[in-house]
C-alpha cells in the first residue's frame, strides 16, 4: 500500500488542478475548524459559513509551506492546520463585529432551543460528547475557544496563543478556569480530558502555565 500523501503534497497537487487533492485537505481539517468556529459563533449556519470561506481562501491562495516544514508530514499538517485556524478565527471575528444584532437574535433562538431540551437531558447525558458540548456552549467565548482548540484540536499552548493573539499565560489561565467550570458539571469526564491537557498545567497559577507552550 502506498503511503498517504502529506498535506504539502496535496497542496502541490491542488495547485496543479487536482480536485481530489483539495477534497482530501478539506476532509482532514474540516472537523477541528467547525468545532473552533462553533465555539466562537455558537449555533446556526454562520460558523459553517466561516469554515467554508476559509476553505475557499485555501483554494484560491494556498499558503506556501516554510522550508523547515516541508517533507515532515506532522509539521506540514500542523502548519496548514494553524493557517486554516487563523483564517477561520479572523472570519469569525469579522462576523461578530459586523453582525452583532444578528448574533444576538441567533443566541435568543439557541437559548429557547436549549430550554426545550431540558426534558430529555437525562437521556442526552448518556452521550459524553453531547454533554461536554452543551456545557462548553455555556462558557464565556474566550474560555470556550481555547478549550476547543486544546481538547478538540489538540493544539499546544503556544499554537493557541498564536491563533488567538493571547499570551501563553492567559491561555493557560483560561484553560484552567474553563476546566474548573466544566468539572463542576461533568466531573469524571473533565478529569479525563484535563489529564490530557498538559498534566498539571491546567490547574496551575497563571505564572506557571508557560510550560504548556511546548506540549
């Protein structure tokens, strides 16, 4: 069996007009981007629109991988993933700034939908992913974003800081506070995820969280 093409190879194939290569890049990166965008914009179609626009920009002006990244499948994927995350975040920020009123209306609808789900909450709690997602959506946007990037996107503290424009210490503090909020609701579920998030860094004071920058 031939080895799976790297992201760099797929980018080159896309530049040559290979549509299949671009579809494969979308398949690889779409999931984490949707999680990131939804963490910023909430429910509704806007978060999907932001991700679609990010991929449109990738199709039109694909980034050039640095020399130090080329040839390493992991580094290529991480670099392209970070590029896409940054583009997606910028698009989400534009949406939040330009369509504040529309966002408020959508949040009102989301709150009403959430209230209608109370009767089946006991059933939904059997689904761990659904439980975590519901509680994530209740967190402030800055906590929600860094937690999605860390727990779902498996980003390092340094990568999250670069994507969000926050200091590494701030990222660590937001993750710590967010995990504490989630643990109050989800208990053992967050205990497992928290152990995955740089060990003790998630529960350390802000001044010691810079260790998380290197995974």
